[in-house]
C-alpha cells in the first residue's frame, strides 16, 4: 500500500473518530431531552380513592421520575434522588385541569446533558426549584391522562378558573349584601343582617368626602371603608386631619385615630387589614395635572396606632392598590406610554411591608398590546396569584368589559398570561 493511500485511510479514520467524539460531546453537554417525549401517560385510580387533583398530579410526577431511576437506566441519565416541594392546582375542574409541580432532583453523574433544560446544576449534582405545569385530562371513569408538560400560560390558557377562588378572578364584583351601608337623610347607616336592622354611624357625612373627591356624595369612596362582622372601618377627612374610625363590635362602640396627613387634598384612600392586628392605609393627593404623591401607612396593633411605612417611587396617579399579607403589596398606576408605544400596565410590588417597591413586568401578548392597559390589584391563594388587566376608561374592545387574566406562582414577582375573562359573555357573538 502506497503512502498516499495510507494517509487517506488515516485521514478518513480520524474524521470518523472526530465525528463520533463530536456526537458524544453533543449528547453529553448540549442534548436536551424533550420532556414531553414519554407522553401521554395514563394512570388509574382505585374504587373508593378520594384523591385531590394535586394527588393525581403527584402520581404522574412519581411515574415520570421513575424512568430515570434503577440499574437498567444509563448512568449518564440516571437520577439518584428526586423530591417534590409542592403541587398546586392552577385552573380547570375534575374533567381537565393544570397543576404546577415544584421539585428538585439529584443527578447521579453530577452534570449530564439530558437535563440541562431542567435548570442550573449545582456542584453536588442537585437541580433545585424545577417548575413544570402538568396538563391532565380525565379520560375514563377511573382513568386520567397526562397530556403534556408546558409553560403555565399554555397549560391553563383555555381552562376555566378555579370555582372556589375569589369572585374578582371571574371579573365580576359581587357586593356583600349582608354587611353593607346606606346614606339617607345625611346619615351613614350600616347593617350586618341584610337590612333587617340598621345602625347609625356617628360621623358627619361631609367628613367622608373631604379632599380631592368629585364623585357622588351618596356613595362612599371606593376602598375607603371595610364592613364585616369582625371589623368596620371608615376613613374620614381629606385635608389636614385624616382619621381611621373603627368598630370591632358591630357598631356599638367606635374608636377614632388621627393620622397626620403629609399630603394635602387627599384623593385616593385605601384601607386594608390583612390580619387581626396588621393593616395598611394607602393615601394619595396633592394632585397637579396627572401627577400626585402617595404615602403608605401601617398598623401592627389593630389600628390603634399608625406609622409611615414608605411610598412608591413614582408620582403618577394611583388607580388601585392593596396588601396580601404583612409583607406583600401592590399599587397600580394605570397605563404608561414609552416612546409612543402602546399603553402598558404600570404596577409596583413590595415584599417588605411597603418599605421598598419595584416595578413588575406584565407580559401583554403582542395581539393585545394597547388594548389591556390597566392592572388591577392581584388576589392570591397561597403563592398563586391572579391579576386582571382591564382596558382603562376608554377601552372598547369587545364592549370594553373583557379583561386579560395573568397568573403568578412566585408571590407576584413574575406573571404569565392565562386567558381572557369575559364577564358579559360577549366574545364570539
């Protein structure tokens, strides 16, 4: 064999070996396994099993993780451990639903290609806080099928909201007829028994409408009061002496606490109690054109004393706000336009009781930008949040009342588009 032929064979061999090595490197470092490849998966429940929908999701997760365990699994894709943190029902009903799974795994080889898309692999081979959303359908009397693992927005977009969550999630505000107020003959009265009996509140009516208020004087300023069996609160004043007027015995006795108003001409006043002792008061005022100041107050003794907690770092006009618990709160400032772009929601979040605030991004889908522009105060069930974004005062899309719904699974730090809320059933007519 001549030297030229030997060189050709050697070169060809080197090329083949190089290609083989390149394939191995690709699979080891870059290959990302499609998590939906093993799907659909099916499981059956036993007669008499009283399983929650989250329990069914756990079964699928357990079966799914099992394919990466055991001696018959290649070592480069084997799990040495997998543990779940939480399963949370997001949307749907027993016929079809979506559940968020939060879990962690430990890789036997420490760093393997198949699971690069699962998250960051730490030095000990652990991937923490993996979050998948399972779309599951009931496909038989005792049978359920895991259809796909997806992003939250894709997994729940066409599912109905949970029946037992807040009325606001459905886009429909339902008044509390049992505990309510009325203003007649210059008197404010309250009822705790659906109007069977009424009690007069010892306050001058004009004190309820002081400050920068231009609405009807037979309706209290929105969010400026609370009426419940346990606690009734009214915010009075609006210029120099803002006061919190409160009863904890259904109107038999009242206590009034004055708050030094650092803002003149108070416009919005939002009172919010998140527990028996902890509450917040959001005040805005000093309006000039489309600008105004804002201050957040808090109480830790049931409203006996109030102290300034901070303020949101913007002077735009507030549209809504509220607190979820002692730390988590939101304030919305309507729509904002940047560089002549369509209006986008302008909403801020605090995770330290109002001391510091940061703006959160609301990922409006491209086809709805400029339509849904004003974020409403989110509601929460555990760490799962629901936020509606309305069309603003001049919206006319599908009649103007349709809203965009977003969900969060991290206490409102990030949001995903879910679907449209259609309270008047106008879409598709």
